[in-house]
C-alpha cells in the first residue's frame, strides 16, 4: 500500500494490542516474497533441494539420539509436542506452525539457501494432486512410495525416485526407527465419491467455505481439519511419513504448511485491521487462548509468544506472499 487514510491508521492503532511488549520490534521494509513451487525457477528449486539435503549433515541442536541430525530435530519436536497434544486442535496451531516454518527457513539458510520458504498450492492442484509440479523427480520431491521396494521392511513405502530417495529420517512418531522417506498416496474411490489423494477435501469450493468464516475461532478449525488434515492423509496414507506425528520427516511438510500459512495470511489480509491480531478459541488445557500464550520449540529455537507471530511483517517475521 502506498498511503494510508487517517481513519485506517486510527483503526490499526486501536486494533494493535496495547500490551505489545516485544523488546525490539524490528522494522520490515523489504519482506521476502514466498513463492509457489510451481512458479519458482529451476535454479531456485535446485538451491532449495540442495539446502534440504544439507540438513542431515548438520548436527542436531537437541542431541536426544546419537543417530539424529538437524534434519531430524524437526520431526522429533513435532512428535514430542503432539503427545500430549500442544500444537494441533487448538488456536495455537496456526501461529506455532508459522513459527516452525520460519525456523526451518532459517535452517535452510544455514545450509546456503538464500530464498524464502516456498509453498505447494494444493488448491490449484486439487483436481489431480498426483500430477503436481512438487512431485517432479528432478526439480521436485519425488513421487509416491513403492510397494515392491523392500528396503524399508513392511509398513513404510519408500520413495524410490527424486532427490530425496536416499534420505533416511530417524524417527517414526516419537520412536527411533531409521527408515527411508516414505509416501503412500491415498488412492481415489470413485464409488465413494473420493478423489485421488483426497483432493476433494482441498478443492476451490471447500476453500470458499473455509474462507467464508469471519472469526478466528471458526476459521482456524475449518482450515486445520479438512484441507490441512486431508493433505497429510492424502500424501502419507497409512504407510508414509506425512501421516504420523513425525510428519516433518517429509520435506513436502514445509511446502504444505507454508500453503496453510498463506491461506491464513490471505484471510488476515482481507480485513487486516480486524484480523491481523484476531486470535481466539479454547486451548487443549481448557483455558481461553490469548496472544500472550507461549509457543514451545524445545531448544530447536527459542520459545516464542503468539503475539509476535500474528503479523508476517512485524515482530521477528518479515515476509509476504
Ligand atoms: C501409491 O502407491 C501405493 C503402493 O503402490 C498404491 O497402493 C496407491 O494406490 C498409490 N496411490 C496413488 C494415488 O497412485
Ligand atoms: C471490522 O469489523 C467491524 C465489526 O465486525 C466491521 O464493522 C468493520 O467493517 C471491519 N473493518 C474492516 C476494515 O473490514
Ligand atoms: C473463556 O471466555 C469466555 C468468554 O469469552 C468465558 O465465558 C469463559 O468462562 C472463559 N473460560 C475460562 C476457562 O476462562
Ligand atoms: Cu503439525
């Protein structure tokens, strides 16, 4: 926006939380622009993939298992924070995953990546998710797992193509269980009116319903349950890494969650004065959620306060879509 009406400024001042206390609010003058994978250049994709492949060469920040690396820290803490459940099924779902994606982007940067996080626009691909550019075997994440490859043993379908075919995550849920990256794309059931990879649950018409909610306490659960959950189930199936609580094992997790974040950001942008700091609902411990709630990151990064992750161009964040 080039200029602001006085009235808009006044409304923003009113909506801005009075107890905002972040010690040093940085100014965000040149936000990074997060792109769709399908629209990124080949050089950008290569650079992203190479940074992902560098993560397993970096030491774990958590040192909880002798096997694990910085790559594994993400699956590990996501699993730890999911049992008991502290990051899903409650209002913190959106800001916690926004923070988590940022921590990952910063980790990629420590591996030489200079771009921003990227997203998989699964709404655009919902009619034929298996054909999406993100699954490209050269400039993408590889495809469905194989049910003939036996290197993983039963129960996990190894991804045998693409740059991540030799990636070996350490955890499955919270247990040490080294295995090759796995996927089990849900097949369609035409007779049950279900599309391949459950694409019918993240179609444009489903998104219209999600986006029609005007308050956070309705919008958040609608986004988390159907589109978000269906992408996990559609990619992970019963025998893939996107299913269990260690789902950040699959590098597509971060493109999925950047898309979830983009849907939230677009919703916030529709009425920025009212929605940037809109945050409401009941926590899993029965208390009402507040902007002062703390988001745990278990040593991978500092714990953070929800308020500082509501505005993608304020607090510690500086990006847009
Ligand atoms: C993914 O692969 C598994 C194992 O071969 C198969 O059962 C499933 O139908 C495949 N999914 C899709 C959408 O092709
Ligand atoms: C914010 O919400 C109020 C009350 O629901 C509404 O009257 C107003 O139009 C909204 N402001 C903007 C900028 O949309
Ligand atoms: C949560 O807030 C509502 C009002 O919005 C109030 O009625 C309820 O008692 C609060 N619950 C708790 C546990 O504080
Ligand atoms: Cu999650």
